[in-house]
C-alpha cells in the first residue's frame, strides 16, 4: 500500500524513492509485524480467555502438560493478522506471488480457524473430523497448485531444482500439481505436529523462514543470482518483504508463546504457517531446500509415522504392541526422558540454525 501511495511521489522528492527498494520495505515489514503483534496480542489473548477458547490436554500427553490446561489457544490469529496487516502496508499488492501468499494464508488459516472454533466454541472435542480436515487441506492446496500452474508467466514454473548439484533440474510437467498438493498438505500437518511445546513451532518456523528469506532475496536480485549461478525470479524480491513480515509476526507471537506460554498457536496458526512455507518454496522452486532447512518438521512427522506403524507391526508379530519412542511426536519423547521443556526447545532451535546453514551451503555447490 505504501509503495502504491508514496513511490509515485518520488518524481517530486527523492526521499520517496526508498519505497522501491526491497531491503527498505523488508525492514519496514519486519518492524511493523513485530510491533503490531506485540501490541495486538494482549487484546486477542484477553478475548480468547473471555470466550473460553482454552487448551484441553489429552490423556496421552506427558503429566507435566496438565498444568497448561486453561491456557488460551487460537493464538495463530496474532500471527496471521500481524502478517497480513504488515504485508498490506509494505508489499506491492499487484505482485502475483504475493496474491498467491494471501490465498494460502487466508485459505489454510480459515480451515485451521474452523477446526479451533469447533473445538473451543462448539465443544466438538476433536474439532473437524480428521478426514474432512485433510480434504479441506487438499482442496486449498489444489486451488493453489492450479493457480500457480496456470497463472505463471514462467515457462519453467514446474521445474524442481536439486541442491548440491550444479545445473541439475528436474522438470515435473503435469506431476507439478500433485507434487504441490503433497508439499502443502505435508508441510501444513508437519508444523501442526511440531506445535507441542512452548515456543517450539514459532521459533523453528522463524529460523526456517529466515533461510527462505535469504534465498528469495538472492533469487530476486539479478546480480546476486547471476553471481551465485541461481535462477533469477523477478517476483522473488517481493517474497522477501512478505517473509520479513512473517518473521516479525512470529517474533511478536513468541514473546507471549515462550515458556511458560500465555497463549498457544492452535490449528489456526500451525496449518496456515506450514502451508505458507510450502507455497513460498514452490514459488522459489526450492522445495528440496525447504526439506533441508525444515527437517525438524519432517523428523517430527516421521517420529509419529514410525511410532504408529512399529506399534501395529509388533502387535501383529508379538501379540502386544511396542513403542519405538516413549511418546510421539519426538519432542514428547525427550520430555519423558527427563529433559526440561525449555532445554528441548532451545536445542531444537540450535538444530534448526544448523539446518539453515547446511541448506544455504548448497548455494555455492550448484
């Protein structure tokens, strides 16, 4: 909005020329989202408490989690509202990539909101029936995949770039659409599974988003992309502004979500944020890069899959099911091993930083 309102005034004063620069607008987006989330969060938390939108703890959760019962949930509203508010201010609103991001944010955010609303206001204990939730994710992902496929002016939009190898590109063709659906639904559910400890999902998302932000800035800068032998993507620069707003909103939320949490993200945030990360990676043609820098989310999902199928296998083979982990997702396993929640989260942050460093190291190997 500010770009559309103020940049045209650059012909009268050079001061307004700053609004053309991605770096300036990215910093502005980060600060705006951070401050907005910090200031807006108490109002949201108070409203959630008043509406009795509070967390209930499942019986299979570690005993320590019972003290968290009654903590407001649906805090993803803080992140999503802060993100959209900041992006509307600082992004070029006619940019196709940004329009895709709004579609992903609103579509998946609405699905998560419905799930949380049913749990907390209608008191349907499990929220949306799992198969309906999955189908909802698939429908939103299908719309996004078709929109990206048919609206892109880039003839190579279906290409998949392989890190660690120079000029190795896999053209997906029509398989691009089911692949994008898998990416969005998989990432959305992976973040949802990771959201189990105070500050865990928000912090690891912010770190992974930083990696995507660096990649989007490089790919959106012609000179930098050419120097590093990466594909120049004209719309990628605007994604940097959007990602900066996302990081700012996550940091503002983390102020209240860090241990001991005053609010939880809920499906409103986790479903949308996982999908947002996937869509950004698709627009940047960096799906495997996201797999690397977001491997914590992959690992959390794998732990649940391993736990479930190992239990079924051992039950069939030995007559009694055995567990591969003390509890899944894996962060609960470490809790039951005796590690404090905040120590687990901090160590996951460190691993997340390492993964981003590994992911960015692939740039010079291409």
